[in-house]
């Protein structure tokens, strides 16, 4: 029956979420000079602490992308805001400011500190933007998962309206592995889990 099919997919999604949570806590390292509990074969380096500002250029969106601006410049390129619903998309316009892999984060509101991986041509209004430095040899999606694990929305400040500001991001320290091949493998693993979860959700 339909109810049984729905129940089956829900169980599969629940199992995937539990698997991802378990892998998160064992593959990533939160403390410097440490190694993961679970690791891909042939990787042995210690993970290191580094300031995010040494690894990325930190930007913020353009305030000109208001609802009125979007309505007057309709196109195919998304505008990402600080909202978290609909992947943060507040509309689509005819031009773009960014092209490639980036990370955006919600700067204001109850979900301040929530991070998103972006890839392609897009714009940003009220979010912060991380652009990994090309000379640092960083897999952007790997960095996204590192930040996701850190639950930055638990670090936001502000009694009335929570914030996770650019200066807060600038001071943030992360623990990561410099080996790009290991970064790639970790990013691919969690990306595949996310893709499978999204496919099950659509069904």
C-alpha cells in the first residue's frame, strides 16, 4: 500500500541520517594535532587548526538585491539571501556576481550561522560569502562539511535578532586536513549521502 511505501522511504531516510551523523563524528576532527577515528586507506597526516580568514576571502552580499530589484530584473540566476527556506533563494535575476564554488552563510535571524554550499552562477544579497583561496588547495565542499559539523548557528549572538557576522567568521578557527586527496574523498562520501537522501525525499 501507499502507506507502507512511504514508511519504507522514511525508514531509509532515517537510516541515512543516522549513518551521516555517525560518520560526521568519526571522520572529522574537532581538535588540532589529532587524527580521525575512521579514515580512508593510505592517509596518515594529523589534522591542523587554521583561521578561516587565512584560507578564504570573506565577503558579504550586495544590498541592492531587494525584492523590488529582483522583480524588475527577472532572469535565471538565483539570488541567495539570509533565509534558509528554499535553499535561501529569494528570486532569480538576469545577471550574476559569482561563478564557481563558494560557501554562503546566514548572517541574521534565528538560523544565523547556517552554511550552504554553492556551485554555479549566482548572486548574494544578505548572506556572507566564503571564497576559498586558490593557493590553499582546499576542496570547497569539504570545507562546507567542516563548517556544517561545527554548528555555527549555536555560536550566534544577539538577544533580539541573532547574528553571525563577518567579523565572527573572520576570527573562526577550523580543524582540517591539508591533503587535498583526502579532502576530495571525504567530500565525495558526504555528497553521495546527501544526494541519496535528496532522491529518497523526492520520492
